[in-house]
C-alpha cells in the first residue's frame, strides 16, 4: 500500500490524525448497504437521512447547540469560507456593513477568504493586534468595532503556535455591540471544552481529520437566525446552505469522531500535556538561541513549537525526517517557499528567527519513549542546520 515510505515516528498531529477504528466502523455501512441519497423518499433514502440526522443530533448534543444549527460541510476550509463569505455577502446586501475584523494569526482558510472578500467584494479588512504569544486582547476587539462591522473572526487555538485565545470574552464584546463573531475551532475541538452557548460565538468551524475523523468533512455551527448566504447554488440540503448530495459515511464518521474526542478529551489531554511540557522545558535549555513560539502554557495540550535562530526550518524538517521523525514547520508553506510565516511575523519575530520554526504536535498514541528519542537527536540536528547556513 503506502509501504514505500519508512515508518517514521509521527509528531505532526496538528496536520492530520489517523481515523480512529471506531470511526471507521461507524462509516463503513454507509458506503454500501446504506448508500441511498438522503433526499430520496424510499427506504434507502430514509436510512441515509436517519444516519445524517442522528449525526446532527449527536453533534448538537455534544456542543450544546440546536440540531438545526449544525451545517455539515466538506471540512474546516469550507466552514471558514461559508462563515466569512456567507455572512459578509448577506450583511452587505441587507445592512451595507462591510468591515471585517480578523486576527493576524488566522489559518489561511480565514485570512485568504478575508483577502478575497476585500479584493472581489469591496470589504474593508482590518487586522487586530496580538501580543508576543499570538493572543488577541478582547479590549482591542471592543475598541475596533464600528457600526459597519459585519463580522469578527478570531481563531480559538492556533495551528502553528498552539496559543489559545480568550474566545468567550471576545464573544461578550461582540454581543454587546450586536456584531457577529466567528471562531475557527478546527485545532481546538479535540482539546478544549466546546459549549456553543457558553462560549457565545455565532459561528464555529470544525473539521473531521484533526480529531481522528475522516478528511473531507466538517461542520459550521451557526446560531439560529444568523443572516448568511450559501457558497454554492443547488438543492436544499443543509437548509440550503450546503447544496449537494449529503455525504452519509463522512457525516456519520465526523459525529462519531467528535463523540470520542469529547468523551476521552481529559484523559488524552492529561497524558499529552506531560509530554508537551517535557518538550517545552527541555528544548530551550538543551539548544542555544532557541525560543518557544506561542504561549508557554495557554496552549493546546498536544502542541509544542519553537524557533531556532539561524536555522532553515525546511532543512531541519528534512534532517529530522532522515532521523525518523515527522514534524512540521507549523505553517502551510511547503518546501521551497521562501516566505516566513505571517503568524510568526505577527508575534514580532525577526525573519532570522521566523525561518527556523519547528512544530511538534503529539497524538493519542505518542509515547514517552518517542519523546525521549526525539529529544536525544534534536540538538545535533539543529547544530547541523546551523552549520549548513554558514556555508556560503
Ligand atoms: C486544518 C485547519 C483548517 C482546514 O481544515 P480542512 O478540514 O483541512 O479543510 C482550518 N483551520 C485550522 C485552524 C486548521 O488547523
């Protein structure tokens, strides 16, 4: 199958997670016997529809929202696009509001959608300040809200640096001003308690493959009564907000993955946080000219990230891969892309630091032995990268 590749130790769970076997089992019946089109009236359709509505009820119960507030999508990217484009276009048409306020540390699914709206729909996109850890201050949101603000979007927990934002406080500020608030919770969902009512956001993005579910499915949780336009035209699936034949197996898998994530969250978080803290406390001591990126403790339980001065992050990833470890630089940039990440620059890192980023993200199966082995080889890998940089 995929056996041409070496069995490296996987330390990149923020990029994707394997499907939990229980999730796979929940999906399998709907590829074959349960293949019907959920919009059909016959028994095959009813069976598919029942599975989808069961998934919706499960998601709603887990997140403390109404079933009709759950819109299934093709993943985190589509949820973010639907939230931003859908609200921006609806607000422009109905009230003329066209000011969009986002943090400078959003996933590209949010930041590039905001740029698209500026370019093609005349929206005024404003970036919030963040502190050195990448956190947004709720007061800075409050002071920037204006009568033309259509939407605020702040990521719940950052994919590159793991920092958790004070989403409930930002939601309070937005509610007081009557402004809609979206948060991308794709990374957060596996590790933070997610109560839609308690958090107080109007729109919340989730994705399946970051929480041991399948790729290609996610959800947008959308407060009842929110003005929003669909991205596509078509049938009336998902209240007309997501036309196209519903993907029964992926929806069933997403609901099961979320259920497992929520019920087992504390257990996994406790285990991972110990390993994460070992990385965060050891690496800056073992390797000179190193800093932690993101917040030292208000960060995801599975997430450690660093910047090494004078290192090319892509070289480091290649050396680590040769040593048997699959890590990430944290940003979506692929090898060869010479741009340092916007998120790291937003923290105030100079480029000679921002190029040397490393993200180590742990998962349910990560062991103490794997972390010990990783810590044993990292210092020499970083030293080798620094030597490479010196060759003219
Ligand atoms: C992965 C990710 C996305 C995109 O989700 P997909 O399901 O891969 O489209 C969006 N936001 C964040 C924070 C992510 O980590």
